[in-house]
């Protein structure tokens, strides 16, 4: 058994290089943003035959509005990295309930309706996401949180575009980068 045989059977090389680069940029965006906002929080970045993942330390139980805004920016940083480096974002950050966009939308909605930190003040609403988003004013506030988070991610990543591209290139080469390597790589640049 050698590396080439494993790569073949795991279908690692079967991914279109353009898609692989997009995935690597996406994950590098998450990692760079997380490292910028919470140094040392990245545990690992990996590329798989079907996508990628950035593993981070869990968020604290009690979050401030600023913490939530940072998390929103980190969740949307993958999409922002694609847009910045490739000119457009893909549907890769959206889709299932576990997607970056779904998580960010739910978090922004929670900020407004369940955490007492948004425009609705000290209220807690226990309705479903579709029910909560039917209110136009609430929907606009959630959208504004997401737009602000995206703009924040774009600003940070644009200022560190060389680091973003270098991290993505390293991820394509190695397929997995430990949190310590991320910390070292981003601290040296």
C-alpha cells in the first residue's frame, strides 16, 4: 500500500482542481477569520473527497453580541474568501441545516428572537425559522446582521489575501493542517 493507491481508492485526486481550490479557499477563509478573531481557536482544517471542514474550539456558553457578530463573520468567511479570490461565491456554504449559511441565519435570528440582544429586546420567541422570518422587519434585521458579518469578513480577508491564498495552497498540498500549523503559519506572515 502506498500513497498513490490510497489516493486512488479514496478518490482524493478525482476532484476537479478548480473545485478543490474553491473548497480550500473556503476553509482557509474560515480558519484565517477564526484565527484573527480568536487566536488559537482553530483545531484542524481538512479537505475530504467530498468537501472540507474547519474544526474549532467550541464557543463559550455565554456570548455577548460582539461574540455573536464575530461568529457570524467566521461562518460567512468561507463564502467571503471564495468571492474575494475567485470573484464569486458558490452554493457550498448553503444547503442543508448544517451549512454555514443555515447556521449563520439561525444565529442571527436567535440574536433577534431568543437571546435578548437584538431589536426585539427582552423577548423570547420559540417559533420555527420559517415562521420567524415571515415578519418583514425581523427578516430585514437578520439580513442586516448577515450583511454586516459578510462585510467584516471581506475586510479582514482582503487585508490578509496573501495569507489566505498561501493557507489554501498548503491545504491543497497537505489535505490536513493542524491548529498548531495554522497558528504558526499565520503568525509568521
